[in-house]
C-alpha cells in the first residue's frame, strides 16, 4: 500500500468511483465537474445493482464487494467513511467494515443498507469543489425504495485520482436530515 498523497488542507482524502466512467480525468490528470457527476451516477447505479442482485437471490455480497473495490480508495490508503445508519461503529475505515455496512456481516448493527430494494438514486449537488486531482461534493441524494417513495439523505463525498488516473472515493459522509421533533 502506498502513502496517500491526496490532501486538502489538513484532511487526507481517499475516494473512488467506477474507473470506466471517468475517462477525462485519466487523460488530463485533473478532475472536471462532469467527472464527479459521472462518479456519482456510477455510485448510485452500483447501489441499485446490489439491491437488484439481492432481490433476484444472486451473489449480492460479491456485487457489493466489486462496488467497493471499483469505487473506493481502500487500496490507496485512508478512506474516511461515515455511513448514514451507523451508531455503534460510526466510522468504516476498512474494506470489510464498508462491506458490512452495505450488506450486513461483521458489525451487529448492520442490516445491509444496499440490499433494501433501492430502485434509483438521484443526486442534487449543493456544490462541487475541484482542485486539480482532488474534488469535494456536498448536497442531498434521494434513494427510491421498492414502494416508490424517496428517502432524502445529506452527503459529502471526496474524490481523488489514483496512480492509474481513476477517480476514487476517499471521503464519504452521509446523514439523515435534521429532525426538530427528534
């Protein structure tokens, strides 16, 4: 494992997305807004694919493993991952902890976020910041459930180019919106 060179200020980022979706970044050595949006689409499509494989009684754990390997920067160094539905183990710094969150497994609180039957993921970016081979995005994403209803989630993602010029997720923070009654 190499030292992670991706830093913005005092924060180290290690984010990943589907390599095939990001051709501009690999060619130019810098990230564009369209690269980030393509990475977001790839992430959402991956969550929907994991749900479908689970619904179809296929090897959803293998599909989730591929999703993480293709998109996140766990092979490049530190990944800062704070998933939405995590209370006891709030941070998922390893591949196995991320896999547990998506499909259940090593963490008792994990019920398998990615196997809830999601039909679509829609992104609304508040903003995208780009600095050469690093990018940050923040906003809301909406998960369409099997009943057609959307669940709104707030997110911040960080992205960086790996040594092969592939955009990787190195920061993933998501949470449910503030509830004044809760």
